[in-house]
């Protein structure tokens, strides 16, 4: 290798963005392929009879977290082993004609390559601003390059043929980078379309659970009064407050106590409050005492998907 340190073409933001897109596409495709196969396997293994929703949710969550951990382990190996190999580049970087070196233009060791991958988390945690630094910094280094003391250069830099370096952004790099930006925006839009309704459902379920939790402590007072007096108490008796005493600003409008019209059993009626969600606003949840079994049963006029497991029909 000759002394070509003064003739180095550093990889610009567009080439690096294009390489990142290709690598992310490869890793993401592999992850979702494994996720798809695992989903089919779980569907086959789960009994045909209706499984407990909570248990199934725990299983799905555990499998997803395990696959996510596997993804990050795979990503670390993908980047670190390739960038410390003789190619000094991932598949995406090779496609765009760039490679990774240390600050002096030498091939990375395994430890430094893994350190660079871990440092890349800083660029993600800064909402990709760490990657954007490559467009403005000296030697076009991103935040993780600064931390790991590395740089990304043309594949022919620090070789015997530095004249073969590509000194301008190629059309392929521009096309790939633009595609990456459009696809990233599309993916973020899809994720938002999925995540926002899921979060809204979660908050509604949390409100219903809060109302049930607020009503549950009254069960002991009611059963004690029933055993002592032979009848169901009403609000104002047995230390039970007025219906609006249990109201809050977010989930509970009132909690009433008395006897169910249909069965005559002692019951607690929690009226929900959520002006922004018609699915539960003004709807009721009942906790009904069954003297034959000595157990409390939950029912509601709210859709099952918003209810705790014990309240679903």
C-alpha cells in the first residue's frame, strides 16, 4: 500500500444513506420472514379451542421480544463481522462502493467493529440526527464514527489505486437514497396507522380497568351488610358513599350500590366517563354478588375487547 492518506474520498451522506437502506432492507426482510414463520408455528401449536386471551397475549409478547433480541444479535454480527472482514464493508456499503476504516485508514479489528455498531445506537436515539452529522462534519463522520474513531471512505481509498475513487455521488446512490427516504416515510406512516389505534384501545381498556378497580373494594362492605341485615345496602349505608363520591375526571362518572332488578342480587354499578370515546362514555359495568356460590361476577354493556378478562361474555 502506498502513502495515499492525502488522497482520500470520504463517503458522503447520500452514499451512506443508500447503503443504510440496503442493509436495513436485508435485515428487515430476514426479521419479518422469521417472524412470519414463527407466527405460523405459534398458530399451529396453540390449541384449536379458544385460548385464554391474556395467556395468549403473554405468549405472543414473549415470542416477539425473543425475536427482537435475535434481530439485534443478528444485526450486530451482520455489521461487525463484515466491517472487520477483508471487504471492510456490509453488503449495502459494497453495493455503493464504500468501506469502513479506523481514523488512520486501517481495517477495523473485531472489537472496534462491535464497538462501532453499539455506538450507532446513539445515532438512532438522537432521532437520526447522529446519521445526519455525516452531511456536515469533517471527514463526513456520523456520531457513531466520532465515538468509535472510525470513518467511511471510498472503497479505493488507502489502497495502491486511489485514483479509482469515485469523487462524485453516483446516480445509483442518489436513486437508492431517495427511495430510502420515501420508503422510510411510508413505513413511519404505516407504523403510525397501526400504533395510534392500538394505543387508543389500550387507554380505553385502562379506563375500564380503573373503574372496575374502584368498585371492587366495596364488595366486602356489601357482603358484610348483607349477612348482618339480610338485604342489599344502598349508597349511604355500610360506609358506602354517594355515587358521585367515586367519580374522577377521566374514567368513572359514578358508582351506585343496590339490588339488580332482574335477579335481586346485590350489585355495584360503575358508570364510565370518557367524553372522547363513545365506546365507553356513559356505559356501565356491573359487579353482581351470587349468594349461591358466594362469588362476585362481572358483566358490562361495553364491548368485550375493552373489558378485563373476568368481565367478558
